């Protein structure tokens, strides 16, 4: 009887330990996923909302150095290295706001959906519900913009693709 009690106690302790270990692993994975989503959300919200007054004034009155500093302050900490950061700002960054500024539109992110791919790496597909409105108009419309982001273990973006080109081109029509 005593041996049976011991085996039962050992089994319960082992099962409890195993459950605790699995629970901690799930929490770590969930926390990492949350940090990845926060990184992507911050970058997408800032890249696709605007143009704001600060950016408009910089482009209108200041030199290129001010724009470079503005983008660095806004985005650099969210990218894995200088190459990934420069790729982003050269392809997107403030350049995403040139067409809306030129044609008198304001953009605003309404919602972002993320889906982790089946890849072993941290790759996410995203879909952004982007509201746009012509200045002076009460009517706004919504466009869906898609893309993909690759992140590293430090929750920094290594590469980001935003499929927005056709939409921006249509603002001039």
C-alpha cells in the first residue's frame, strides 16, 4: 500500500511539473507573439496614417536632413539593422505620404489583422483596413492593403512588404 501511495504521489508531482512547464512555454510564446504584433502595428500605423502636420511642415519648409531625422526617430528602433531600416524608409516611410499630400487626401488605419505563416521563421501576413478621405469632403472610403513582415527573435523587423502601389496611384484620378 505504501509503494502505491509513493508511485501515485510521484506521478501527480511529475504531471504537475509537466503542466507548469508547458504553461510557461505557452506564456513565453504568447508574449513573443504579442511583442511581434506590437512592433508591426506601430510601424504600419505610423507609415499609413497621415500625412500629419509635422510631416507636411518638414517636407514644405525643412531640408532633407530633417526628414531623415524624423524617420529615424519614428522607425529605426523597430528594425533589426540599418539595412532593413533603410530598405523600409526608402520604399515606404514618408514616401507613402507624398501621393496623398499631392492629391489632398488623409489616410487613417482603421484595423490591422495579422496571421502568422506556417514557416519556422517569424513571418506574418497582414491586412490593413485603410480609410482615406479627400480634404474638404465628408465622404470617406476604405481600401484593404496587404503585406508581409519578417521578424527576428528580438521582435525587430528584418523585412517588410506593403502592397499599396496601385492604391496610391489611384488617388490622383
